[in-house]
């Protein structure tokens, strides 16, 4: 690996060292992919979709922000409640869901009454983070296997009475070494946070189904007050300045997560292996100097007044008791007001899986240059399934990686042919300014294009035949500049679509359609302390 480091990252090193907490939860990539896919399905425009993605990540980022813990401990405590942790009995889980649902409905409807469509998006990002976390932090996967005739179950908490023995992991660990009931990390524990963990596919599928259901219910709550506000949120139009801030925030979410390398961490975009200290500090310093107030302000209350809290602070809107009926989140007691129903929605989908089983450098001639002329490759992939491009994990300084990428997207179960495009890259300069595009196609092209028949599992295009499991991958290598060899397989997986068994509502359709200015400025700009291990 040969990379050049800008002075910002090195100068920031002294500010950032030691400000790194422990890690847990869905990595940033899965949270972002889930949110993007679900919102795109129901017609959210780019501004709206990306705003929700950023607020989803900031929920993790600020939870793991040591400076916030010291300066605003009450906000930090509230943020810590948005990850479904430390619920060791089914009754505790039930009480959390009751209170969370009550608070969410009140908060969303308050935003609709105030005609604040941007606040709706912020609340959606925060609440989706919690909803998604439940399925990766709990044993829901283990207690709800797929029914006969399908590969993955999709039943959510709101769909079933079958909730016996459901719990979430403890964080931090209650014992040393951690036990089976602790949240754990990439190698142990209850979590299903990345492809390195058992049952990740199933947890991701549950989180997808639950995210669709949650967005559908939020839409119903908002339109009950003002349908125009849902349309305004769904078709948000940001100013050019705000759009630049949003772009910078999403870049920070990717880079900080990808490169985090401190306190035992080695990347948290989509698994481990991508950590790189110099890039991490440079990315953090870059965001620290980029205003992002519109998107970070909902997490803070620099003026401790009731009016300001109601206007801006979305964390307390979801977690704190209020005279309007909101409940203190995290209290092990039933909600004291009526709990809203969350309606079931059908899941008529299949999962398309592209699983890379190996990527490696190919030997070059005496007078040819390697992929990385002064070192070893830093492979990552861009894989497009049915028009959606997913950025996969980077592996720093690896000539060969086994089982590097596990990519999937949900498509309608009636779809028989799905297009797939695969690119492999070598990361070079910071911020991927001049990365090397690796040749993985033995023909005249560089990339691979193919179409999957979801009924027969047969591929056509640059790869032909049936390669549908780990023991039967295809293998293709390039012959041009920067050649690499890729092994992978593709297949579809059937999702169950069962009616709810809990006397829920009828299915609903998803239609398209300051004080301390210095301190709060640093917080709002994204000081990098605490970005190492976001608990996604």
C-alpha cells in the first residue's frame, strides 16, 4: 500500500488520540444499505434518503463520542438508549418496544403539526437505527427460524405473539471473558453485526422487513395529521449549501467507519480489515473543519430551554418522559398510556446474493507493474445488483483474501432476471482520488456483467452456468493492467411471507408518493473523538 497523507490528518493526531470508545452493532454499511434500499422502494428522493442515512449514522457516532459524554451526559445517556442493549428478559424487551412506539408516534405527529418535514426525516433516521439494531443485537434470529419452503423468515416483533425467551446482549460485557449473553464483537457474543458473524443474512433480512414496516407506520402516523408533510419529507429539497454539508457528512460516515483503527479496532464499515490510522485521523479532521450544523443540531440542546428542546432536540423526543404522554425509555415497566398498533405489511421479496469467496493479485510479467507498485493491494468492491450499487469492505495490505464480500439486495419475488455488475478496486490515495481499477474479466472488458435467472439460478453474460453455493463458485481473472482473480457465486433466496398471528391491524400499502458556543461548535462539526467504534 502506497498512500500519501495530508497535513490535516497528521496535525489532528494530537487532538484525536485516546478519544476512542468500544465498538458494537450493525456496521455502518449495513445500516446505510438497509435504509437506502427501503426508502428508495417507496419513492424517497435523494435529499430525503441521504438525510435519513446520515441521521441514522450520527445516532451511533454521538453515542460513542467521549467528549459528548463529558460535556452533555444527559444527552449521551439518552442516546445510549437507542440501541436495544441490556434487555435481558422478554418483559424488558416488551416494555422497551411499548415505550419506544408511544414516543415515536407522538414525536412524528408533533413534527407533522409543526409542519417540520426535516424533523420527520431526522426522527426517521434515529428511530430506524433503533429498529434495525433490535434484530442484530437480540436472539430474534435464533428464536424465529424460517418456515418450511423458504430460506429466511421476515416476522417482526409487531407481527407475532411468539416472543418467548427473546433478549438482547449486554454491553459492556458483564463478565471477563465475555459470555454468551454479552453483545460481543466480530468473534463472539450474541450480535449478528457483520458477515463475519453467524446468521448475519437472517438478521439483515429481519431488519429489512422491520424497516419497511416501520417506515410504513410512520407514514400512517404523519398522514393522519397532515398528508402534505409526509410528501414534503419524502420529496425534501435542500439548499445547495445544505446539500454540500450532507455530502460531507456521508463521506465522513464512510471514511471514519472504514478507516477507524484504534483501541483494537480495524474498520467498521462492513467487517474488519479496512482500518488505517493516518486515513482515519485525516478523515476525522476533514469533517471537523466542515460545517454540518443542520444535520447535527437535532442531537444537542445548547440552550437549556423548553422551547429549544421542543424545536430541535430529537434525541429527547424519542427517549424522555413528557406531559404529552411520552415515556422514559429504558424503564422496566409497561407504558402508562395506550400503545399504538404497528400494522403488518406483506413482504413479497427475494434476496439476491453475490458472495465473493476469494480475491487475489495475479502474477505479472517482469516488466509489468503490480496492482500496487510499491506494496500489496488494498482490495474493495463495487457490486451493483438490480441497479443499486453497494460499496463493499476494503482489505488493507492483502495479496489474497478469502470470503471478502457478501453482497445482497431484495427484489420482487416475481422478478425472474436480475442484472449484476461487479467491479474490483485497489485503494491508493486518501479519499480514493486515484484508486486502481482492477481487471477481473478475461476478455476485452475490465469488469464482469451477468444476469441471474432467479428460478434456475443460471448465470448468463460474462459468466455462464450455475454457480450457486460456496463449494461451486466461478473463477475469473483479468489479463490487462492491474489483473486480479475473483471467485464468487450468485443465487436467489426465498423470503417467507406469513400473515401476522397477533391480532394486529390490517395490512397497509406502501405508497410512493448559544451557551458554550465553542464546545457545541466542536460537537456539531463532528470532532472525531469516539468515532472508532460505532454501535450500529
